[in-house]
């Protein structure tokens, strides 16, 4: 006796506190088998692009309130994590005037071919947890 194959939907619909109801192709779901430090129970995320080049939201598909602003490390620190071309740094926005900062000591590494990721924590690396950068430099100039 064989079990009937139940087709999986090609898209996943979930809620986000920032973006409301989202539907994304299953191929855009990134599995984090170990979660992220402090959020080990969250194992599925998707990258949502912004209008800025190299800036994304890493949105949990399981917890609507969990979304991290991330930036491609190569955009803000040439040479940082060159061995990982898809390395992303979690961004901290300033409370007032001043630059944003990125955690280059613990990049989020995404393997787009395998649709999986993990956060690499490297306490001995020369990059810090509060690398300042100009968020506005990532936003393309408006068309005239």
C-alpha cells in the first residue's frame, strides 16, 4: 500500500507585522536549521527587497513580529566576508541623528542554491558589531 502524494502549494502565505499578509514562492523560503541566536525556534525566513541597493528585510515566516533589516556586507565594507558573497549584516538604526551600524562580526550567510542560512559568529575577526555606514548612500538617486 502506498500513500497518496499530496501536492505542496507553490506559494506560502504568512503574516508580517510590518508588511501585512505576504505570499511568496516556496523557492524563496530560506531554512535556518538552527534558527538565529536568540531566536532558535524560528527556522524559516524570506528576504524582502527594499528600494535601496543591497538592503533587505529578513522576515520570519513563523513569527509575524520578527524581521531584521540586513545589508550586503560588500556594500558597506569592501573586503568583509569576501569568501561569502551572500553575507548579510544585521542593521541597527540610530535612535537619533547619526549613521546606521551593521554587525560585521556575526554575518548571516545565505546559500541561495540550497535555500538555507545560518548566522556565523566570529568573535576573533577584525570586524566589529557596530560598523557605521551611511544608509542613504544605498538609496538610488531619484530620476529627474
